[in-house]
């Protein structure tokens, strides 16, 4: 039953991401900046043809390949349960996957990812809702694996 809720979580993340991107594209001209909280955060309609910090530009095929491999690994691990992931770990994986799916839809449909969230209090690349879920999911997963899921680090007896 948990898998059903995780799939719904992935779908909600993807829908929220796609709706926010649609609203930005429909209402904010490309490269236009809007203050949300002055000198703190704003919206800036941008197109990212690469990954984080615009790296790997023009390599959509690589992102698609990585996403397919990630999907296969998640399904394989869920069925095999060899890594001893906790329920919380799986929710982190679902958050990462949902964000990845949101960005993958853009890459396949548009050839680029729509970004819009711009930090004004520090110099940081413009990002989107999917990126937030990917980043927060990764951080939570790493913290959980390092400090709370001791079973993850135990080796299975191979006798």
C-alpha cells in the first residue's frame, strides 16, 4: 500500500512543478524579473538547456538515459529490498524522482527546463519547484543514511 502513496506523492510533485512552470510561462515574459520579497527572492522566467549551473548543455540524451537507468534501479531495488531502505528513505527517493520527472517532462517536451525562482540575498542559479524537491530529497536521504539508518551500512552475511 505504501507504494501507492509514494506514486501519488511523485504525481503531486510533478503536477505542482508543471503547473508552476505553466503559470510562469503564461504570465511572465522570458528573462523578466519580478520581486516577490524585495532583495530576498524573486521570479525570473528562464530557460535552462543544461543541468545545475547550466552544465551539460545540449545533452538531453544523457539526462534521458540517466532518468531511465534511475527508474530501472528504483524499481529493481524496491522489488529486491537489498539496501535496507527505511520508509523515510523511500519517501526521499520519491521526492527526488518526482522532481526528476518534472524536469524530464520539460526536457522531452520543450528541449529545456523552465526555471523561475531566483534568490536575491545570495548569488545562486535560478531554479524551479522540481529542483527544490530533488535537493531537499537528496539532503534528507543523505542525512538519514548517515545518521539514522544504521542497517543501510551493514553487510549481509554471504554464507
